[in-house]
C-alpha cells in the first residue's frame, strides 16, 4: 500500500462500514418490497379473476339449472295410445269383405266428458293395387286381410287422447277404419279367377252404418279424416258421409259434419319423361276394381272416370265443408308419380327423389312447377270460393302430417327446451291449430306457404 492510499484509509470516518452495510440492506429491502408488492398485486389479480370466473360459472350453472327445471316442468310427449282391433263379422252378411274374403275391421277409442257426442272417423291409407301381381301381394298382407292386421295400433296426432298433443279433439270418440280393399274404399267387384274381393264401397257403407248404430247417429260434431289413399277416400266419400246425418234444415238441429283430407291431393301431373304415370296407374285401378259407379256424380257427369279419381277434379263439387292438408312437395308423388324408376331409366333422379339436397337447379324447377300446379288446383272454382273450406299447403317434402305427433302438434315448449324442432307452421300457426280453427269456426284458414326452401319449420322426409 502506498503512502497516499494509507492516508486516504486513515481519512475515512469510523462509521463508513456500518453505513455501507445499512445502504446495502436498504436496497435489498426496497427491491424486495417492490417484488413483494408486485407479487401481492398479481395475487390480487388472480383472486379477482377467480371470483369473476366463479360468478360466470354460477350464472352458467344457474342458466342450465333453469333450463333443466323448465324442461322437467314442460309436458313430455305422451306415450302412444294403443287401441285394440274390432273385427266386424256382421259385415260379411252384406258382402263387405277384405280382398281375401275376411271381415273388415276398425279400432275405436271412446270419447269422454264434453267429447261424448263428438266423433272422428279416420280412413286408413296405404296405396292401391292395379294388376294381378300387385293385388296378389296385397291380398297376403294386412292391406288385404283382417287376419293379418295388427291386434292393436297406436293413435297419434289427430287421433291422440292427449290434451297437450291434440287439444281440440283429444276426448272425442275416435275410430280408424282399416283399409283392406285397394281402391280407397270405392271398389265393387269380384275376380273369381284370382279370388280377389273388390268390396271397398261395401266396407265403407257397412262400417259407417255400424258405427252409427253404436252411438255416432246422435253425434253433435263429426269429422271424417284420412291420410294418403285414405285422404283420397275422405274426398270421394265426403258428401256421402254427410248424408248419413240429419241436416239442420231437416231437424232444426243436426250435426256439424266436415271432412279433412291429409296428403290426398294426388295430381294428374306429367312425370320426368313427359308421360303420365299416375294417370295410367289410376286408370288401371278404376277399371280393375269397378270403381266407376261409386265416383261422385257431379264429376262423372262431365269427365271420364279416371279423371274423377283425381281429387283436383272432385273438390269443386264437394258440398260438405272440407279441409285440404298437403305438402306442396309431396314425397310419395315425387317418388311414385313424378320420378318413378320407369320414367327415369338413366337414374338421373335417383339421388334427388331420395334427398332434396341432391337436386340440381333444373330438378328443383320441375318440382316448383309441380307445386304451382297444386296451388292452381286449390285456387280456382268452387273449392276456393267457399268460405267453409280450409287449406294448409306447406312447402315441405313430406307425406301425411295429421297422424304423427311431430307434424300435428309437437309441444313447442318441450321442443324449445330440448333443442328439437317444433311442428310445421305457416305464419306461426301449426297444423293442429289450423284444423281446429277451421272446424270450430274460430278463424278462416286458407294458408299457402312460400316456395321451398323458405319454410324452416318443415319435417322433411326426403
């Protein structure tokens, strides 16, 4: 150490080392305190975030809980009502038999309370047969033999006993007449060679007379309904049905008698090849099963018998109030009348007629033209001009909508809570409400939907 260093060392105050140590400690404390403050701030932020997350979680849990409680409180779809069969053996005495000679049959669920004197008569549908091969197949099935029919069947939609699913008709007497003739309850004949009984008209007459005898004769309110081939039958027999009841002018009272045809508006349309598949088919049915004498006289007086098996040529002459419920893009007619395999040998329509999303622009145009033909058929003449008639033509790819809970009156609250679609509607009015408003005179109902694909309420089946 030099003399200068030694002198400097000697000149340092005696408290230098303690002061230096204190300064170091102070720096450490300041830095440490700053770090602690930052950590405390971080911990406070995390705590705040956790509180926010907890509050959000509670809100989400509360929302889910409220939805679950609402879903639990809302009525779930009713279990289907199973109704046993009744074989009408007495009908055999008047030759009213199924295609194989067995007696006709029906299912009845009795009314209750205010519905004791109200009746729905539903004509079962299920196609037709137009040649020996088709009728032979039918004869060996429940469509041609009461021996092969189900011993009980479900009643749903307009036939339901649930006040939630079917508020206007749930407690009425409800009858379904089984379909076992193959010509919409209109045939009259016997094919001895093949053993085919074409006795649809006799089945209609005998069964209705029987139902009248067990209580319907004193009815205050009656509705004849049917789906598909049964819908066509409801149109063909509507005025005959009304004639079974005393009219107001006859008795001063009388029953309110009306008809509902679901998916029965079969059109005499051109198919994709330019032919008329359904007209040819109906012509064979009318000829084979002796239908002509049982067609509405108001139609046969001016048109040929095949034309009078098409509802579009019959509805103008029906005097009884009638409601037409139909999908504008009727799935059965698309597949069997417009684009059957015989008219589409190249299979150009195979995908489209099974899946509407697979249709190209020209195919959609063809289907839109079919819709226009349907709209035109119900917008002219006596049918359109009568305020007592009703109409619900929705732009759906469907067939038969009155007997299925999902299309008749699926519970809106239950479906909203369960993220399921509600029933089809036009201007926010569903099918069940529309039919009820029309039948009871609560409102005039003549609803025609906008063209596909505008309707988001449809229950498409293709």
